[in-house]
């Protein structure tokens, strides 16, 4: 099964100087938990709702600070034409539950989550493996 068959199509993104408040509002409005962070047209990071809470709010940072203070600088991607097993392998190896999906031109086209993999695969061994590795 291909990543494109189970991913969420479309990607919202934010700019590196956007405020944490603006990013959190976007996440709430679009009911999403993660967005890639761009500097102009180039992806430079990734931020999750958990990053905002743990890295910023719990540390007393102002929601007016730029999202760059909460983001992770690593962006791990998978191509839409890759096999689902590669997406699950990347999640396991990097201990993450979401991947940005890119097309052949390296443009973001969607997201794939641990939940997407679990509900769309019949391979119980793959399900257990991914859950055990990511959630340990």
C-alpha cells in the first residue's frame, strides 16, 4: 500500500517568525496537531501542539514569541509514492507519530500519522511494531 492511499491531503504551514499564538490558533481552527515551519519558501522546521505546550508554555514563554522557539529543526519526510512500510520504519526509527508527505518535486502535499497507518493496514505485525517502537 502506498503512502498516498492513506495520507491526509493538503498541508497548512507557518512562517518561522509567526507567533506561537498565531500557530496555536491555526491548529485549533483547522483541527490539526502539527505544521511545517517555513522561512520564505524553504522548510526549516516542524512544530506540534505538544512542542508548544512542553517547550514554551510550560517554560513560561510568551505566546507572542516566534514559533521558532518551539519548533524542531528536523523535518522527516516521506514521498507520496513510497510504500507504507517505509513511513512506518521512519516513524519507528525517529520516535515520531507524524510525517510530512512530499511529491517528486519535494513540495509538501500532505501528512501521514501513526493513526493513518494503524487503521489502514491489515498487517498486525506492522501495527504492533510501530506502536511499540514509537510509544515506548
